C-alpha cells in the first residue's frame, strides 16, 4: 500500500519544489526514487532580529533547511567547527569577539548532500565617552594642527561642529580617518572657536565636550630683561618659531 502511494507523493513534492524554484528560491536537487530530497540552502534567523547587537545581549541563531529525511545541522564560527550538532546556537552575554561569520551546514544522511549558509553577526559596544584631542598643546598660526576624536565604544561615523554649527571643510581644513580627524594645514586665526566631535554607533550618537581652539600668534618672541643691583643686566630672548636670533 505504502509503496504504491510513494510515486504520487513524490510527484506532488516535485511539483511543490518546482513551484518554489520558479518563485526564485534556491534550486533544489531532484527527489530520489524513495522521495528523499534536499537539503536546500539553509535559512538562518537570529532572535531577537536586529541589524547589530550590543555587548551583553543574549541571542539564538536558528537554522532550517528543507530536507527529507530532516537534515542534521552543524555550526561553524569563522570556519572553525563547533563540536556537537543541532539546529540552534545560543550565545549568552555577547562579547565583541563573538562578531564574525556563522555558518550553518545542513546534511542529509540519505541523499548524502550538504548545503551551507553563512550569516555575519555584528557586535558593537555602546559609546560611553567621546573626547577631542589636539595634535599639540597649542595651535600655532601658519603651522599644521589637527584634532582627533577619541571614542570608547564602537563608533561607525563621526562629524564635527564648530561653534555649534557643522564644520565647513575646504582645501585647508580636511577630514580623514572616516572623518574622525580634522586637520588644519595651516591653522589660522580664523579657526578660533569651540570644536566638538559627534560620534555615532548604529543606534545613537554622543557629542564631545568642546575644545576651545585659540591660535597662538601674539608671542612671536618673548624678551625678558632682568636687572639686579650689583650685577650686569640680563637679557633673554625666546622665539619658538625662529631658527636663529641675531643680537646687536
Ligand atoms: C539520519 O538522520 C536522521 C535524522 O534526520 C536520524 O534519525 C538517523 O538516525 C540518521 N541515520 C544515520 C544512518 O545516521
Ligand atoms: C572539540 O572537541 C575536541 C576533541 O574532543 C576538543 O579538543 C576541543 O577542545 C573541543 N572544542 C570545543 C570548542 O569545545
Ligand atoms: C565575514 O565574511 C565577510 C564576507 O565574506 C568578510 O568580508 C569578513 O571579513 C568576514 N569576517 C570575519 C570576521 O571573518
Ligand atoms: C565625511 O563627511 C562628509 C561630509 O563632511 C561626508 O560626505 C562623507 O560621507 C563622510 N565620510 C564618512 C566616511 O563618513
Ligand atoms: C583668536 O584668538 C586670539 C587669542 O585670544 C585673539 O588674539 C585673536 O584675535 C583671535 N582671532 C580671531 C579671528 O578671533
Ligand atoms: C604661545 O606659545 C608660546 C610658546 O609655546 C607660549 O610661551 C605663550 O604663552 C603662548 N601664548 C599664548 C597667548 O598662549
Ligand atoms: C602667518 O602668515 C601670514 C601671511 O603670510 C603673516 O602675515 C603672519 O605674520 C604669519 N604669522 C605668523 C605667526 O608667522
């Protein structure tokens, strides 16, 4: 009885699979004479379903592939196989080093076919502090100067504000390092102002405290004269931007 019905069932399944193929699903291998088929390309779902995951989250990855008899599943992380098998892989308290490529392999032990699908997992640390750090203690007029944005956490975009307005760039003021650094080549008095960096992760952004840029131009040199009662007057000159000093 069972044997006589098998071809009918096979025909039905074949029709279903053909319909699935014409809908753009991955191509299925043909049924064998006993109605065994698959596995098709596995589908991997992660719950909860997010684009990226924060450190500390708990997730479960599930894998399923059309297959008869049901497929046996195995997982790999960055191409290293996990011991054991099962269609679900749970990770508690995600860490940054859990980010990477998870491959689910489905195996049908009758058709002896494999099918695999790789899902990339992104893990980010929330941004907790953002600071602006200058390339040197003081910006000196007509010299190069730069500000870089330092972030603890995972930032994926940066932008800059000058006096609460978006910073305008030009040939002299340029951004680099995915916009995390602003360079002044050279820095001019017109660059005076309060600079802030806005660092963002995929969920939100954080603004740094202001860095007040004051171009040092006034002290091209300092002349100090020391008079003491019974000594020769002492004269000292410091000129940080001058290579040589001529006394007359
Ligand atoms: C084939 O896999 C099925 C589960 O899908 C299992 O029940 C069965 O024992 C396996 N057969 C062999 C020979 O491994
Ligand atoms: C997998 O099994 C091998 C052999 O039993 C063992 O040496 C290895 O540490 C295991 N790997 C993991 C990730 O459990
Ligand atoms: C994951 O795979 C993608 C695409 O092949 C690749 O660009 C990326 O570097 C891989 N990530 C890891 C951690 O291997
Ligand atoms: C850098 O900022 C500019 C606008 O100032 C923007 O057009 C560009 O896409 C940004 N680059 C990156 C890598 O975020
Ligand atoms: C920049 O700051 C210095 C020091 O306070 C000041 O002397 C100078 O006039 C300022 N320049 C501009 C354009 O605001
Ligand atoms: C400018 O720089 C010189 C040398 O670094 C320093 O002695 C002076 O105090 C600075 N001037 C101002 C206004 O900060
Ligand atoms: C910077 O360059 C301008 C134009 O060349 C000049 O007028 C100014 O004195 C220079 N300032 C310093 C501190 O060297």
